[in-house]
């Protein structure tokens, strides 16, 4: 975007206006939400392999507490609460996708469980680096590409904050979406009236399948992203579920092919996907990340050239409040100190080679993650795919340097954890800075808020992991820890020399072909890596927006749709956290969540789920098509 276009954008709070922002209230409330969202998302991720984005729920809770209960009136204070609170979800996402592998090795008798201090330091290192790596990229990604990178959740969060500020019809549109999504999510996943994931296998086309996660947030994210990006995601899912998987089923037959331990004919669609497609998808995501980095090199060089000028004492042309970042001196010193600390502190199982890998790969994946969430949103940021790529590199280098066996594998997981958290936190920081850019926050104060949230979450996550492991154990039916199990398999595969490299390189080849065809690789690779069930509801939202965008005179309705979609994302996020709390409250022989889920004597089944989702999509259409309400 040109400098002229940048100057045209005016944030909601002008740069020359100062409001309460980083206050005692915002820090305390933000820390509480960071711990809450971190714990709830740790449970959800270990149970189902996905986490819930916390930015919008944190913003909604912040408005409820600060504006309604405390009677304080500062949109920037609300924004700082969600900035600090959302950090908990990011730290949890990175930790749960990797660290449970060490607990599983401990259960096998190979190593001891990681100590609370070890978990806290590893997660703290990743979280702080994630924030520091993003700071020099803010100007390039958030400011210069405003209008190019949508950052759906960051934009949606800003809409929620602005709606609360504006009140009236604008607020009612957001909160209508929030209320409908909350009720919908509770009926689906709380009362279990219908499955939230609809799944169909196509018997006459063996190995293929189709389905949909009939959830409000995915419909909302698809609408905010639009049809083009949603179609790239669906294209990747289509290649996986309707081309590669049927071919594996056709040629595999009754053969047993690693990493699966059962005949391909007995695996079913999900078995083929989890054993083979995820490796192919990981290869595609890694290749897409490398290609993205190559194409982003001019931007990165420009960004750091400007940063180096700042180090020499030259001042930016824009010294306004909304252009202030943390000092680049502080950023570079912080990165250097952390790199040395990782190498020298014995409690962190990382050697000199590991520290170098973390700094190099960490900046790479922070850059890729920051750009990717601008396209597909934080909820669909495949941090586990990035961790797989890192584990492949780090385990190979550690093995070559003589670090083998359990010590080498634990070191690889530690490196993967740090990289995973870097990617997750960098993506979350990008969304939060986008929100701040729209509402007129001070970037420097937001960056301090991110660091506060990271520290609080890092201290809390160790206790949460120990509690969940003591209650059920990782790898059990209650906590299958799907991502960590895959990471464990990757590290063991490389150390044992039996990783399915053909699958990984097949994904690389697919990504290269997609790049040659001129299709954006990362959204396609993400669609290939994730189940098609996530791409299909996003496509529904994208198609709804495409339909109304053809009617150019209906811009006001499209904007109302963005507000409503923002409410859908917020409503599902809030109830998702509530249900996670229910799941860990004991009641009778099970949990409170089990008790609530057994209230209804019926389940509408797959077709019922589709019908209810169609009704939900109809409400979005109604909001867009409806006439503007008079005041």
C-alpha cells in the first residue's frame, strides 16, 4: 500500500488523543483472562486437537467488566485487556502440541516428567521471542499492508470494541450474532442436540469423504475472509480428500504402510488422513512457508533496514503515539540474551546448535505465521505443521551432532515447543496489533501487554499440564493429545531412521506445482493439512459474501454482515471456554459437561446438523439483506 493510502486511514481514537490504556485494571483483568483462556484451551486442544481464539471473547468480557460493572469508559483500556488475555491461548496452543510428548516418554520409563520450572522457562522463552520477532514486522505487515491483509479476527475484534463504543444498531448487530452463536454452540456441544462435526463417507469412492464442522465461528471467519481465500482452503482439502486419499485406498489395499500399523483397507477416511495426509500437508506447509519467506525477503530487508536506521539514532518521520514501538535496541538485546540463556541454563534442554535453530527458524516461522494469520485467521494457523517442519530439521541436526536417544528427542521437543509457541504468539500479536491499529491504540503499550500475558501464561501452563496428566494421562481416551502424539512419532521416526519422507516430499512437490500455477501456496497448503470439514463451512461464509458483493449498492449490508460475523466468532468462543470449564468440574461419575450432555434424550444426527447450520447461514443472509433500521 502506498504512503498516500496509509495517510488516508484514520484510527477511531486519533493519535493526538490520550486515553487510559495500560492501567492496573487492564493488567489484572488481562492476566486473569490469560490464565483462564490458557487453561481452557489446553484442555480443548488436548481433547480435540484445536484451540479457540481468545481475542474476541476477551474483548467481550472486558467490555462487560470495565464498561458495565466498573463504569470505566476507554476503548483502549478494553483493547489492552484482550491483548493480554489472548496471550494465554497462544502459549497454551504451542505448549500442548509438543510438551505432552515428554510426559508420554516418561510414562514409558525413558525420561522423567519435565519440572514446573522447565516448562515455565521453555514456554516463556517461546512467548517472549514470539512478541520480539513480531515488533520489527509491525510497520510492514499491519501498517503498509492495511487493506491487503484482512486479519479476520483482528478486524472482527476491532468491530466488537467499536460496536460497544458506538452502541445503538451497530452494537445490537454484533451482540445479536454473539447471542445466536452462544445459544447455537451450547445446544450443539453442550446439550449435544446434534453433532458439531457432520461427517459422511462415500462408499462407492473408497477412501474419500466429506463433512462440515457446523459451527458459527467458521461461518463467520469464512465471511470475513471472503470467497477467494476460502476457495483456496477448500481446494487444498479437495485435493486431499477426493484425490490423494482415494488413491491411497486404491493402491494400498490390504497393505500395512508406515506410519499406520493396520491395513489401509481397515483405516477408513480418518485413519488415512491422520496417518498419511498430515505428513503430506506438513511438507506442503513447510514448503509454502519457505516460498513465502523467499517472496517476503524484500519486505523483510526493508523492515530491518529501517530498524537498523533506528539503532543508529535516526528518527522515524512519524513520531505520533500510534506509531510508537518498543525500542529496537531493547528488541535485539532481548533476543541475544534469550539465545545465550537457552544455551547456558541447564534446566532448558537445548544445546548451542538448538539455540541457533530456535533463533533462525523462530524468526522464519514468526514471519510466516504473522502473514498467514492475516489471511486465514489465528484459529486456522497451523502451528503444529510448523512445529513438524522444525522437528524434522532439529532432530536431523541433533542426531548428526551425536545427541541421540531420549536426551536428543527431549531436546528436539523442547526446540519444537519454543518454535510452536513463537509461531502462535507472533500470529496472535499480529491480530492484536491489527485491532490496535484500527481503534487507535499505542503499539508500544500493546507490546508490553503481550509480554505481561506471556509471562502470566508461562507460569500457569506447567501446573495445568501436570493437573491434566495426573487426572487422565496423555494419550488416553479422555486426553488423546493428537498433535503431541504426532510430534512424538515424528521425532522417534527421525531418530530411528524410519520417517515416511516420501509423504513429506510429496507435499513439497504439490506446493511447488501450486506455486507454479500462480495459486497462493499457504492457504492451499493449510487446506491440504487441515480436515476438509473446516474448509467447507468457511466456503459457505465466503460464498454468502461473494453473492452480496456482486450487488455493489449493498455495501452497507456487507458491513452489517461483518459485524454479525464478528458476533458469531465471539459467541462461539465464549461458550467454548464455558464448556471447557464444565468438562473439568466433577459431577457424579463424570463431569458437569457429561451431565449437561445427557439431558436431551435425542440427537438430530448429521442431517439435522446440516439443517440447523443452514438456518444459521440464513440468519447471516437476513442480516445482510435486511434494510437499515431507523434510529
